[in-house]
């Protein structure tokens, strides 16, 4: 991997390596996340693999989650690869698309969202 890719993210950065993530790669995965939000809070992290700011925010958020004991289901969406799903999330929940973006679901509805440096575990 080149130095540029290490700093700004390249193909290897497309999927987060942290084990707490559930991937959203289809509408079925999104529906599963929505259903799960009736049992506990669900967090959706929309990540742009082409944006160095998104990569930095993702790393910081993952570090926060690693030090958190919150009982939450975490979902990860690569919004470049799965743009139609990202658009569906924005439309269905009435949230303006941002990147990076954190959306918190409870009982099938978006109750909070944040973008860029506003993303933090403290929102959950």
C-alpha cells in the first residue's frame, strides 16, 4: 500500500476491520437494521471511502466504541459502493445526506444524526 493510500485511504480502507460492525450491502441488510432498532439502539455509520476526513472520523469513532460499553448494534455502510442504499436511508428517514454521517435509530425511526467532527459515541 502506498503512503498516499495509508493516509487518505485506498481500496484497503473500503471495509472497516473492527469486529463490532454489521455491514449494510443491500436493502435486506438495511431492513434488518431497522427491525433490530425495535430491540435496541442501532447506529448506522455512512462512510465515504474516497474521503480522508471520513476515514479520520471513522477511526476516531471506532476508538471511542472500543472504549464504550453501550449495548448498541453498529452498522457500516460504504456509501460509494452502495450509493442507492445511502440515498434510500436519506429519503426514508428524511435526513439530508452527509459524509461521513452517523444515524441513530430507535423503534424504526431516526432519532439523531450527526456528521463530520460532530460524530461521537456520546450521541448514542
